[in-house]
């Protein structure tokens, strides 16, 4: 004979398991590998990387321009003069060097 004063275990167990699963899924949705907080992190990192990419592309285009200006097909005398002064330490005969 079953004790009629004892609380029903079945519905209580189902409720506890359901609440535990719900808590787990809510936690995963917020802080998991694919959660809301991780997505915000990825978006922030993506923006920083895109900015860095634009800076690198700008730097590359400047270097490509200088390379073109020093090539055999296109010679920029001002740039050649500047590079000779910087790299080789050359000066013009009419200049005075102060150290």
C-alpha cells in the first residue's frame, strides 16, 4: 500500500531536471562558446582587425609607390636624391653639414 501522505517524487524530479536543463541552456546562450558575450568579443576583434588591415594596405600602397618611383621605368630624381642622402649620407657640394 502506498503512503498517501508522501509527496509525489515523479513530478518533483521532472521539475528539477527541467529547471536544471533550462539553466544550462540559458548559461550556454549567454556565456558559451557561441553565446552572446562571445559574439560581442568576436565583433570587437573583427573591427580591430579590419582597422589593422586598412593600415597595412595603406602602408603597402605607400611602399609600392616608392618602389615604382625608384624603378628603371620611372625615375623620380627628388626621391633618388632623398634616398641617397638618407642611406649613403651624401651631400651636395654647395651644402654645409653641421654636426
